[in-house]
C-alpha cells in the first residue's frame, strides 16, 4: 500500500542551525512523484519541490536542499542556516496514477520551530 | 493573478446538517482536488476533478460528493454531518491531472466545525 511516513512530529532548533526533515515512502508503482509542502499558520500549503521517480539528482535551492534516494525510499529535506520565518509544518507527499486514477498521499507532517 | 479562493472561510454546523464548500481555481487551471485536514494530521485526499469529470476518489463515505462546473470552479458537499467531519477542507488547483501535474496550488481552506 502507498504510504508516506514522517517520523519526526516536532523539531526545535535555534536560528542559524541546519535542520533535516525526514520522509520515507512506500509505493508499488515505478512511476511516481514526491513533493515537499510548507504549511504556515495561515493554513495554505505552499509548494517547495517536486521530484519524479526517475530523477535522483539532488538539488540545492538557496537555503533548501533535498536528498532523494530510491534505494532507501527516502526523500529528505534540509534547511541550512534556519530562520524564524521557516517555522511551519512541513509535509512530504507522494503522487501516483494507477489505472488512470489519480492519488495524492501526504505524510502526517513535521512541525518545525525555529527559535530566535 | 488571484490564487485559489475558497468560501466560506469558517462555518459552524450541527450534526445531521448538510454543508456546501466552494472553490475557485487559479485562472487557466482545469483540475481541482479536495482534501480534508483534521487538526494535527496531514491532508487526506477526498476527490479530484478534471474537465468536470471525477478522476480520483479517496476513502471517504458516500456522504461526501463533489462536482466541477464549466468554469472549472468546484463544490464539495457533505451530507448528514458527523462530529468527526470537523476539519479544515482544502481545495487545490493544478493545470492538469495526475502525477505529471507538478505542484498543487492550495487555497487557505474552509474550517468546518460540527457541534
């Protein structure tokens, strides 16, 4: 069955520390997409990154970086030099299409608190 | 350009009542999906519509239904409300459907409280 696991429920760091959010997924499909979304207190989920199952190239975008490893079914997210504005709930998500039916599965989220 | 808009933002209902939530996607987006987010949990997929046709359905009872209109806006209907239906209902729009869509663009949600 498809599943996304975010084992870290809450992480607290001091500003300027680096922090990594873990995500492990399960799927039987060979073609799928992985995402990270950020949910600030306003409630609106904000897209951060998408990766497809054929692209294991890791990426750095400003203070954000992602580590996708199919061998361990992990898609981890790192914030470098964290800032108070990074405080939010971060969700990892898996998207796949099975027999023409779309499915999108979110993890339970990791609440990140960055302290000044 | 306006983002995804949802209405109402907050509402309170009692058990057994019916509710209709509305969503307007980003201009040019033809796909709308609905999610239920219970406090402290991740969003749970309810429905996806593309070009007015249902293209995906999550594990929700038949009390939940939705439709998409010719202008691509959408309604989510929930009948016979239960206390457990209290949640933030999120609407997301995207250009197309399926995994190739890329990112979803979310609205700020409709917070439903069932008493």
